[in-house]
C-alpha cells in the first residue's frame, strides 16, 4: 500500500538496501546543498563539510574540519545533514538520528558559528535525540525545533530557550503530525518561520478521538505488551487540525478560522507564509480529496478567504504526492509574492500554472501533451522553470526547461542520443546540475554539468562515453522492453528478462512482479529495474522468465485519464489489466509455459498478487504475497478513501470490499505463500488473520510465514533478510520449477 515498496531509484540494489536496512532516508530529502553562486556546493566528505566547485573537480575547501566538528571532551559529530544560514555565518548540524515511524526525523542539533568559532549543542536540557526539524530563523539569530510534541525557540546569542507551546502530548501534536498525515501526505515538519523571524506558524493535530490500533509486542519482554498507534482506518474521521501563529518570543496562539466539516472533517496538507509577514497560504482538501481550496489566512485576525478552487470527479493529488522535493514544505512565489506556482491535471496532463496572489489570474506555463514528472529548479531571474518529462516514452525521464511566463515551447536539454532515465539536481539559478544516468543496459553514471548546454565543465563527458561504450550491449541484453495490448484494447508497457541461452522453441516458467496501485511504477528504463532482489540465485541462469507490466492507474507519465481510471477500481481494474496483459503474452509468445506462471509482490503488490491468484486462478498457478492488505476497510483513510471514496454507508463500504482479496479468497486453486510481519504498523497483521480466516473457512490450503514483531519492511532482527529471501526462493523453485522444457 502506501509505504510504496517498489523501485524508485536508479538502481534496484538501492531498493534492496532500503528494504533490508530501512534507515537510508535522511532527516530531510537528500539533495545537493548549492551555494548562491550556482556553481559551488557543500557536501559531507570523509567526516568533514567541504565546499566543492562544479567547474573544477580538483577544487575543494574544507568548511568544517573534524577538529571544528569535535566538541570539547567528546567524539567528533557524525553529520547526518546540515544547513547553512542565509548569511553563511552559521551551520546547523543534524546528528544521532532516530526513527519516528519509518523516517529518522528526531535527533540532536548543533550550531557552528564562524564568527565566534564556537560549536554549541541545542536543547541541552531536553532528552537526547528528541529534537525534530531544527531550522534557522531567516535572520539566523534563533533556531526553532520540536521536542515532545511542543515547539521551542532557542536564541543563539545567549542560549536561552523559549517553549512556545506547552500542551503537546502524544495525542495533541504541535509542530509535527500523526501517523497517517506523515505516511500519506508526507507531512512531517509542522512549523514555519515568518520571513521577518518574529513569528512561527504551525499545525496542531488533535488525535484524541482517533482510535488506536493495538499492536502486540510479544518478543521484547517475557510478558507481551500493547503498543497503541493512532490509526484512522477507511470510514473513520481524520484527526482534526488547527493552524496557529505565535510570536517567537512566546505568548498566545492566534488560530486561523478555516472551515471544516464537523462530522467528516477535512485536511490541510500544505501551509506556508504567503511571501509576507501578514498572511499564510494553505491548501485545504475535503475528506474525499476531490475538492481543494487555496486559502489566504490573515495572521492578525485569523480570517481566511478562498482565492482558488479545483475539483475532480476522482481525486486531486497534492504536490508532495508526486514531487519529493516538497516533502518538507515549500511554496514557489514570483515577483515578490505577486504570483505563485501551481500544479494541476485539469487539462488532462499534469502541468504547471502561474496563479496571481488573489487567484484571479492564471497562466499555463508548461504546454503540450506531456506530464511534468518533477520540478527540478525555478530560476526567476532568467525566467525559466526546469522540469523532468518524457512525452514519448513513459518508461524514461529527461530534463526540459520552459519560460516562466508561458511563452514558447518546452526545450529538451537532455541530449537526444541518451535514451533512458536521467536524474538532475539543478542549482537554483540553473547554471549547473548533478546528473545521473542509466538505462537497462547501461550501468549508472554520474557527472556534473553546465546548463543549458548540458556539457561537463571538465570536458570529460562521462555519460556520453558510457552511452557509446554500452551501445553494443543492448543487443546482448537479456532484458526486453515491450508493449502489450489486451483483448480489451488496453496497451501497457512491460519488461521481460529472458533466460541465458534462451531457446524460443522451448517453454519457460514465468514470474510476474506486480505492484499495480497508484503508488508504484515498475517498468522503468533504468539499470537494475528488472533485478529480483528477493531471489537468492540468478533467475536468468536458472531458466526463469521474469517480467513486469504497468497497468492503468500506475503513476506513469501517460496523462490524467490513465492515472485516474483506477478510481474505485483498486483490486478490480488493475487486476483485470494485469491478468489480461499476462494472458495476451501467453497467447502471443509460445515459449511462455502456461502451466508455470507465478506472481509476487509486496504491500500493494502483495494485494495485487492475492487478487490475481483468487480472481484469475486459471492463469496464475503460484503466488507469493508479502505484507498485503486483505481487506481495504482496514487500511488508513487518507490513502484508501482517496482512490475509493468515503465509505459513509453500506454502498460505500461495498466498493472497498469489491476490491479486497478476502472477497475472492474462496476461489484459490494454486499454490500460495503468504508472508507478514506481526509488528507492521502500516498494513497491520490483522489483514493476515482476516485472510487466513477466509481461506480456512473455504478449506483452501496455503503456506504461511509470520515474522514476529517485524514491520512492513520485514527487515528487523538478525538473519531476517536472508531467511525471507531463502523462503521466497525455495517456494518459487518448488512450486514453479525453473528451466526449459
């Protein structure tokens, strides 16, 4: 489901490390720390913070040495992340990170002051590793942070600490969020400094009436104990929100007057200062997430007014749901707050618009039949927005730029002869970028380039050389990218890895890897995307055909209709597409053995696996489902209601059950291995027991593996990863035997 266990990086091995270690995520989204000149950038290197220059790879200046990072009488600070003040005179250092749910967002903060040459720990009287989202005030005189669900401000001149809120508890949450806001809206950092450094705006989430899911820990003590998690399932109202503003010197919070449905409730997933010190701008979503209002709030009076609205027959995505650079906030303003950037699918494609401060004027910035896949940089001075798109191939990704005033056409900056997937971190003024490239037959390459000419500063065109060197590997690769059109006329992208020494006159077993929900794209033209991280051997050597297909509803750049067609169809439409796509391939390709067809997936992919096994047993003979949702009514409200509606009555509940595996469990005919962690705080272990009951009731035999107290990643505990992969591999080999026949 929404933990989104599918491949998103350039290398599948990076995904494997995420599954096994689940600690690779930074406190903030990792990116290049660009300097203001657009050429220099900062980086942690060999335990020090250094300044590098995109124009000269040999040039390096040590900004903070190990000696400078070593408090008196203590060990050197291991820097997890860092932030420079706007004036460049101070550095905020983040270390000793600990996880809050699945992200390491609490830890310790230190400040190094270049003027005084002092290293100071913040929140010295607060518990270790308890500070969250530390950030400089714009004037760099203070740092704000959250600890224990309350907001603090620390003055850097004298170290005095002011606790701004005092009512924070595990149920009344100030400056951060409850489980479901974090998981589904990517809301973690819940406070914002005003531009003049005098005020702080923040969220307060009241989870007091949100029911707890009681997780049972049976392994960490002789007597088991209950671990409650506030978790609103589909049909339950979300935790109410408040948006407040308080002086950085302390005082009374002024709450904004934001209308909400007193029964159904609503959401505010985005909030920022409106490029001034007197207004906030918020995005307000109704419970069904198909209507949004952009509102301005007067911080003095609390009065709010709607300046822009949008509706959709299905659902509306907020910006952080598809653009990771906004996970921790951000709102792009132009002309000193006169206009702001807005993303919308209202013309059938995901495009960027320029909206006036009062909402009365709008201008389409990106024009054409393509989706904006990422916002790479906005350079107002030169008048360009840099973005990623792939108009002609939904499995690839390229860099473009276009004029911010909406004039002219988008200009592709990625060279035309570099087919594949490109990732860029563009400097704020568009002068330089880090560039990573791979495709399915070219290993990943990294370089630093100038823009817009897309040339390396050194003249060593690493990506161009790699493309030339790997040209001959394309014909030799076992991987084939293909399109399949079902008998119902749905055309989908897929990849297939054929066995070594492939003989088209023979028949080979098929293993289909699935995700299938609106959070997963499997079919990407990038190196390692077709690697099965769960198989302990070599599938190609063992004689398997491994493949994947992206059904309708997957978040690929094929337009709004493709993505939104799955509305109220999770568990039915996507399953039909996957089944019919597989059926068509079995029909077209005689070397696919119809008697040996297996399917597997994790999380939402586990749910798809179960539904394929239960709804299309004539096609799929073996399935391995990991951490699957068995009943959609058990999953969280933000995710499940977004795609299926709000189940306020029996008809609404029926739509959820229509796509749930438990509804079809009675149809199981093949071999099923079901795997779940009993400590899963995302897709709860309850799903396993509900599914088991249905299978038992209908005398359906299957194999079950429960991992005690493991979370959704099933990664905790010694030996867990190897045990899981061995179990997976042995089951597959036994029930879907490898090799040609």
